[in-house]
C-alpha cells in the first residue's frame, strides 16, 4: 500500500513527457535515440565508473598504507619490549624445568624407599639422571630419522 502511494506520488510529481523540464531522451524509445544521446549517456557512465575506480584505488592505497604502518609498529614494539626480555624468560623457563625435574626425582626416590641424605638416595638420583639422558637420546634420534 505504501509502495503504491509512493509510485502515485512520483508519477504525479514527474513533469509531463515532452515538456522543457524533461530530459530529451525520456520521451524517446531506445530505437529513437540519436548517436549523440548515446555518446552523452556513455560519457556519464564513464565519468561515474572513473570516479568509482578512483575512489576504490584511493581506498585500496589507504588500507595498504595502514597495514604497512601496523606491521612496522608491531615490529618496533617487538624489538623494544619483547626481544630485550627473551634471555630472562629463557632462564626462568630453564630454572622452572630444573625445579620440576628435581621434584620428580625426589618423588620417585622416596617412592622407591631411599631416604634423604643417604648413599642410596644419591645412587637413585644418578640412576634417574641416566634414565632421563637415555630418554632424551632416544627422542633426539627419533626426531632426526624421518621414519
């Protein structure tokens, strides 16, 4: 209903065909249009597509520039704030790993019945260290061979 009223309004508001306010091609059929009319239409289309192409190229270049600026900012942030702290983080991780290994060794030695400060405890720790070294050797060998 609203659409019908809108169409009626637009038809009512349109100037009559052939009046001075109408464009010269409105009252002509497509076959009646002259080559000059076609040229004008083509010029308008070309101007619109040229403007659209210019806007899209400008948008593309602006986005590309923003992405490159973001990449450079990310690299600067990484170089200033992450790289200087990498050795500390590596040392912290290695220390944590050693503490975990020590806690596991103590757990297994107590489980096997060797008390703290006895020669059996020292032998248990040496055996666990040798066993861990064998496992690491095996893991390295598995990583080197493709099969």
